[in-house]
C-alpha cells in the first residue's frame, strides 16, 4: 500500500515539475480592476492580461499579475523584481518607466445611458451644460486630457470605472469618458442595457509601463520584438455618410460655410456644422470627436498631430490689432505692460515672435471680442480679418495688420482617404467663394 502511495506521489510531483519546466522564467506585473481588460474576478484575468500571458507563454515565460487600485499598482511596480504595470495608456508613463510596444488598442468614448432622450449632436452644449464623469486616477491620452481640462467646470471625478458606471446609471452624471467595453461589462453583469456611445475619440494604445533599468533591458527588447509586428492591421476606410464640422462664429464665416457645404455635397456627404469657440474646436477635432473644421489658419494647425490641412488654401487671413479710435494704435501697444489686449489663445501663439508684454485677456468667443471693443470694455484686441473686413473695421476702430496667413479647411487624419476628393472639389468651387465673399462684404 505504501509503495503504491509512494508511486502515486512520485507521479504527481513529476507532473508538477514537468509543468513548471515548460516555463524558463517568470515575469511579475501589477494591474488594476478594469474588466474586461484586466480583472482578478475574470477567469482569464482579463482579456488584455490573457493576450499578454498567451504571447509570453510562446517564449516559455510565465506571467504573474498582482491586482491593486491603479495608483497603488503604479507605485508597487517601482520595486525590484517587477516588470511594470499594465494595461496603461502611453500618457500614463511615470518617471523611470518606458512604454512597451502596443499590446492592443482600446476605444475611448463619451458615453451616456440608453434612456437618455436628449439630442447631443451639439458637443459644445454637451460639455458645457451637463456633468461628465471621468476616472480621477487615470491620466487620459493627451488629446482627451486637453478636452477634459477645457471643460473642467463640468467634470466629475470618480475613483474607478465601477463608480463611474454607478453614477451614470443613477443619473448623478449625464455622461462618462471611458472605454465602452468597461461599462458594457458592468451592464452585462447587472443585466442592464449597455450604455450608448455619443461620440468616440481616436483609439488609444494599451502598453506596459516598464521599469526602465538594467534588470528589464532584455525584457523590453523581447516585448518589442513580440508585439511590434503584431499590431492590429489597419481596417478599410468606410466612407462616411455624414460629417460633423465645427467653425468659429465670426462675421464673414458664412461664405466659407456655404462653400464647404457645397464641396461635401459634391462628394455625396451630408455635413452638420456647429459653432464652437476657437480653441475648443481644435481640441475636439484633434481628439477625433468631430470630423473637421470649416476654415482655420494653416500655420496654426501644423502642430496638431491628428489634424490634416487640405489644399488649396481658401484665401488669406490678416491677424490685426484693433484699437479704440480715441487711443494711439501701433505695434508698440503690444509691448506696453499697462495695456490690456483681448485675444484667443491661438492668435497669441501665432504672434509668439512679437514677445508681447501687454496683459492678455483670453477669450475664445471672437464675436464677443468685437462687442466688448465697441462698448469700450476693452481698449485693444487681436482679431482675424479678411482683406474686405479691414475696410469695414476701420469705420469703428484703428487697424494695424500684424501678420498675413493662408487659411484652409481641415479634417481629422482618420479621413485622409477623402483629402484628394475634397481638394478637387474645392479647386472647382474657389471662384464661387470669391464671389460670395465680395457679395457678403457689400451687405
């Protein structure tokens, strides 16, 4: 009997030894509870974890995961013996960590409940007038973070995605900015309807935040080899039936709106246009939650990685200094620290070589700028003006031209396959734009 028991135990331990021998080494990471990407409550540890584990297993590497609140997970990953923390956005790389190659991509979207009956095609109204929940410990991708900061008064911070889901379901917030799959998971667990996507940001890579030291140097190289060629292949572009375009609500924008409406009509694409303050329009476009902007300064758009400038130019815009007529007006006004000048952020950035010393009053509602100037509530303003506008402005203000810039329509880079068609349609209709601008200036 004992001999049989001994033989049985030898078999058991031999099997365990054989199982262990399939792995040549073990890597340890920290993670968080963000199902279905990562969760200790899921049999596979989460889909993102499972993908990493299965890929490493092909190289005889065992993966051990410790699930913690996100900030604790990042802190513990600093300790010797840990590879790092995962899954993370590249924006969440802390000092001393580097991002791995992309393991997979995640969606990010503005989400609401199925029962929310309101029409939210006006995104400016959405962010301005409703509570929007985000997860406070996360460092959202840069383009998304800038949108969140721009609408800070509407933002509600939560501890994690589960709390975010609860606040959304109990109507304590109207919207959430998160990965749709995460909220869909919680809805399924509670037999509730999946939340609906209002608008999506550009997909964001999920990576490992790897502790950047000698211990992990070889691991970084191996991960890059494993995943650099494993990125999801680009999907075929689906030609949109409708595009959402922003524009700056200033005088003389009407001819440009009419032109772009005709251009997209030529392409059999319907467009919805919404007025948006200058800076916010660019942030929404760069984040990919609107499709394009009617007309922008070409030079000011080049620094936004997700915005494509479409040629040919629609004309030239003058960046001018407007002064109340009773006051002296020349470029020296820019260098006097006692002067207060109203301007959008974009216009100030364009004039960075002027080394402006005057106090700048930031205002993105350009139509409001003219009203303030006419009522004498400000003495000076920086303003974009067409050539025809300068003559009109001289009736009410003194005008100094500071710079001239080409203006173009712009789209998000995801619509790059449309650029050639848009360009050809603009070229064909440019004479109509000139006529419209001339007619508009006569009114």
